[in-house]
C-alpha cells in the first residue's frame, strides 16, 4: 500500500496492536539525559562524602602497604578488599542507584507499565539483510548520525565556553597545593557537566518530539483501513455475533443448494457426509458439500430427495471431510478411491437404464 494513501489518524485498536508489536515512540536520549542528570545530582549531593570516604580508603591502603608483610598476608588482603568494597558501596552505590532509578523511570514514562512479550518474539524480517540495508540507508539513519554529531559538537562547545575564560588564570595557579588544585579542577568539571547535562536534556526533548511525530506518521491508516476498522470493532459484540451467524447460515444454504448437482454422496454412514461432482472441467472431482452429524443427515436427505447416489465408505468419507474444503478438488492421494466409487455409481446407473 502506498504511503501517500495513509492520511488518517490511527484508531485506538490500531495503536494497541502496534504497541503489542513493540512499535512505541521512544527516544534513547531521554533515558541517557536523565541518567546523566541524576548521576550529576548524586555527585553534587554526595561529593564531600565520596571524597572523604575515598581519602579514608586510600589512607588505610597506604598504611597497610607500609607495614612489612601485612599487605601480602591473607588477613591483610581480606581487610583491604573489605575496605574497598565498603567504600564503593557507600560512595558509588547511591549514585549508581539514582542512575538506575532514573533509567527505569525514563523507560516507564515512554513505554508505560504494560510490557508486551510479543515484541521479544523472533522475527526474521527484523534480521533480514534487505530490511537492515533499508534502515541503514534510510532517512532515520541520517538523522541519528546528525544527532550524534550535534551532541559531540554541543559538548565540545560547552566545554570551550567554560574553560576558555579561565585560561588567563592558569599562570597564577602554578605551585598551589594539590588539594586546592583538585578543588579547582572539580569545580571546572562540575560546571562543564552541568552545562552539558542541560544541553543534553534539550536535545533529548527535541529528539522525543521528533520520535513522536515519526511514530504518528508510521501509524497512519488509509481510508479503507479506517472503514474496515470501524466496521469490525465499531459494532457491539452481539451485532458482530449475529452477522457471523447470518454469514454461516448463508454459506450453509449455498452448500445445501449444491447437493442436488452432485454425482455421489459418500457417507460414514451416520457421522460424515461428503458430496462430490465431476463434470470434466476440473482435473479431479470437486467437493460440493460436507458435514457432520445433523448437517450430514441433511445432506443425505437432500441427496435422497434428488435421487443422488449415496455410497457408504467410512474411511473415504472421513478422509475427504478432513482433507478437502468446499469448492476444492480432492487431493491426489484419494484419486483412486474416489474413482472406484464413481465407477461403481456410473455402472449402477447404466444397469438401471438397461433394466428400464
């Protein structure tokens, strides 16, 4: 279907089907920017504690290393590993937890809290080389490349804005204490990170808007699709069930009307009935009607009323009922069995004509 024909907004049913298949407006930059912002917030909030804990851990490590034989003993190594683990848990742990929570919230805000496992099913179309080449050379790839370049450029530009004004003060900072130098470097790093995070949030907002617009374009429906959707889902369930019953009844009536044209009816004889016709226009006999129990009884009754021969052959009746649909020619493996039945019917018909 041409993309130009899809001019109508998607219906709720169409959106739900697309959602179950994993088609959702989602921007990876939203999660990345929120994780970066939460990490920066955690570092700003817990920075002094992280520095103090790290300094304490280093003092302990250096003290253990300065003691002869202590650092290489099992007890010494166990103590060092415990100190490092506790320091990481008290410093990196809270920041990592904030980043994890931000990532989960960002995903839930875009995707929702209703996971659909259908999107995880294996789909060979997704791993098709042709489909992958189309995506690789499509407009979305160009946009993603432009966006990645823009992010790098924005971060570099912001870093320059923050660092360049302070270049003339570098000479005065020569010879200062390591602690003061670390504090200056920390302030510069936080300033760069804050400006970069703000820019990244802006980029993420723009990208999410573009992804939403692109998703809406992909979900558009043609006028015919919209009519079919409304016809299928816009009616109450009772009306749909009544329509299905009417269609089934009409199909059954057409099937029963074809029984008088049959050359033979093969029966089980009580559970199955199959009406066959062979006029030479097809390569093999055609199945005109079939049914079980009450429908089979009705087929036999109509056949008797119209003097259509009825032959009891339970294996053949079951095989025809299971393998052939109405209007189809019989399968090749049943040619011989049906030929024997038709030959018997034609022979009996000639005997009756001679008897008359």
